[in-house]
C-alpha cells in the first residue's frame, strides 16, 4: 500500500489535469459551434421562411380556382407553371425578389384537368 501511495503522488497542476480540462473545453466549444451553425444557416433565416410562406399562400390561393388570383401573381417576381398528367396536375411555383431567387416548390393536385 505504501508503494501505491508513492506512485500516485501527482501534483494538482499536472499535465494530465490540463489535458482533461482542454478536452472538456474543446468538446463544449465544438457543441456551441454546431448549434451556432445550425441556427444561422441560410435556410433558417427569416427571409427564407417569409418567402416560403408567400409561395405556400400562392398555392393555396390557386386552389380556390379563381382566375383573378392568377392575375394577382402575374408579375416578374412570380413564375407559375402547370403541367397536366394522367389524373393529376403538377404546379411549379417560383418566387424571386430583387436580390435572390428562392428554391421552387412543386405541388401535385390529384384529379384535375
């Protein structure tokens, strides 16, 4: 037992303690950077969500089927394409503003022709 106590005399400011502390700090820093990058990604910005909401609103306005709603979205910012297939209709809606062109949304509507 006396030999074991003599082997375990490690000072408090040892190299091992410093390595463990740096490891803990680096793991916490890694987690913080991952959370930061997930929160501030381009597809989580307010501008992205507002453009997606505009596209969704345009699609649901088109579901009403009024021709006047198509005229509402008939300008250079909106591109609405319709393709008819067997038993369904494919609607592609693209939105762009003066700065950015946003990803297109594709909707499938069954049973219309």
